[in-house]
């Protein structure tokens, strides 16, 4: 759910270089995009989503241990992938 026109992102990334790269790229769009939290693995991401189901609009992950379309939909059917 966008809040005040801002898209809130949970970034799932285990490489610090890539975290910095993504944050720098997103900084050009800081009026529309905001990285709220960064975690290094899918399990931590799923816990944050479970504890804060309406906090994030986007979960960005390239990590192999998070499969939003399978696990996320099964555990959080009201959330969009």
C-alpha cells in the first residue's frame, strides 16, 4: 500500500556492495521509493513481513532462499507478489 505516494521497499540482499548499489539507484527516486529495511536472507524477510504485513509494498530479492510466489502466497495470501 503506497503511503503519501511513496513505495516502501524491503530489500533482501546479502552482499553489502549490492545493498549500496541498490540504495544509490533508488536515491534518484527518493520522492517515490524508500528502502525501509534491509535483511540478508529470505527467512528474516518473511519474519519482517509476518510481523509487519502492511509495512512493505515491494520485497526485492535475488536470493535463493526466498520464493515469494510459493512461500509468500501460501503464508500471506492477502499480499500481492
